[in-house]
């Protein structure tokens, strides 16, 4: 059974930091590219950050310079370090595992991030 379990969300003031984690089980984690998505109320889900199997990264323009995606294949863990958080970062954050060119992909259940004073 495949599971992606996110944690680390919460309430933080503007300018603060959070670190999200996603622990994968039931998949060969190192074989998957990994994404972080987010979905704010009333908005479509948007791609936040990508990390390939080889560790290359890419970010949405809205988070460049503030967020850092990383992976630890020895612990089957994906992370997202979020600094200088803004109210517009408020959303449910999801991790996503996929293999390019296939229909093989999985989603976590999401973790809520709220940025508010």
C-alpha cells in the first residue's frame, strides 16, 4: 500500500518559517520525481516546487528565493523549507510522487499552512 504522509504545517506569522515533510512508503522513493503542490480556498491546485530523481529543482516564481525543496532517499523523505512566509502562502500543501512518462503517481493527504498575524 502506497502512502505519502505530510507533516509540519501550522499557523505562522508573516515573515516566519515552516518546514514541511513528506514520508513515503510502499514505493521505490528514489525512482520517483517529487513535487509540492498547494491549494488555497477557492483556487486551483498549483505547483510550488519540483525535485527530480537526480536532485534538480525548480520553483514557482512566487516562491523562488524563499522556499527550498529537498529529498533524502535514505529516509524516503521529501522536505520543503519555507522562509519569509506571506499571507498568500496560506494553503493546503500536498506532496506528489510521479514517474515521468507514466501514469504512476501518488498524492498525500495534505497539510494546512496558515500565514496570519
